[in-house]
C-alpha cells in the first residue's frame, strides 16, 4: 500500500524515482575481511543509499558496533561471536563477494535514501549470519537450541522490514529467518541460503527500518544473536535530484537525516 502523505512528502511520493539495486560490490574490501565502522566514519553509502552505523571503543580491547557493516567473509562453519561478520550461505547472493550485515543490538536499524522511490516489483535478498544460524541450530552459552532438546518447542526468529516516507510510517513486511512452529517437525527450518523478500507492498519510501524478534527471550532481552544478512537491496535509480515547487519556493527533493 502506498502511504497517503501531504505537503513535501506527498509531492515526493508523486515524483518518486524508479528502483535499482545495490549488491555492495562498489565497496572495496580485501579478501576475507569486513568493515564495521572502526574508523568512526559513521553511516556509509552504497548504490546511493545510506546505511546506519555506529562504532564505540570502550578501551581495553572492548569495542562494539550497531547498524550495518559490510563483508566478504566466506566462513560458514565457525560458531560464536568471533565469526559475527559472515553470511551463512558462505558468499553474497548469487555467489557474489560482498554483502551487508545488520546488527540490532541497540534497537532497529535503518537505511536512508536521497529521494523517494517506488518499491513495487522490488525487494531484497536476505539470509542468516553464520553466528545466528549456528546458535539457533546448536545453542550456545547465551541462547537456546531452537526446538529444544526434543525438537518440539515452537521457536522462531523474525525479521521485520518497515517502510516510511517523509517520517510517516507505512507498511511492514515479515520474513522468518527460522521457524520451528510446524506440527511436522520435519518442516522446521533455519534459513541457510539467500532468499528473495518482496518489498512491493511498502510502496513509495525514503527509508527502510529493519528489526529482529525471537521466541528466545531472557531477562535482558532477546537471546538469539541479533544479526541478519542482506544483498541486492532495492535503491533509487541514480538521478540529479528532484526539484519541486511548494508555496512558491524551490525545494530540493532530497531526504536529509535529522
């Protein structure tokens, strides 16, 4: 459903650009490496889209990051936090090198766009990270094995992608990264390959927000590692920007992050 907007947002919706995709191959990386914002560069860009990133150094060798990183790691077998920058399929979508990783440790994370664009007939490739997948399959010191010891517990791990335009929330799309709620346990699964998620129902957007929820929750929140992987994400076609007239004043049709 296309959000109904007024003012600048409504005009931007009417003049929305068509969509392309970014596969993150425009981002230079040495083999088997990643970028997590450790240079304090903040949000980073690919294919004209801006990806949220925050990096913190606590001293003593302790650091953390939130938002998005990007990687070309192929390690699909090593469990644990030390392998937090690997996509479980072992490559990018279609065997490509680069992909992006989302971490929602401090809450939902977002991508921002310089102009509104229509997601109809567009989407994104999604998968698990190796860290999250092996945690759900085998359990670890923080999280349970999905399905429990007997495989009968109804566990799930859900990615929700929400669209917005001019700060007004629109629709959301849900994708289960793991689902153990089937009556027939043979149908239970943890996503291990790149899967296309149709974002067409989000309509015209200038921001996407990604959030994770899980059945495995403790006193400090979600126990399942709060990571997901994306590739070939829809972005606006390159353009010189949209100029619109509103109240006799020329306004540049670009979305700026507050």
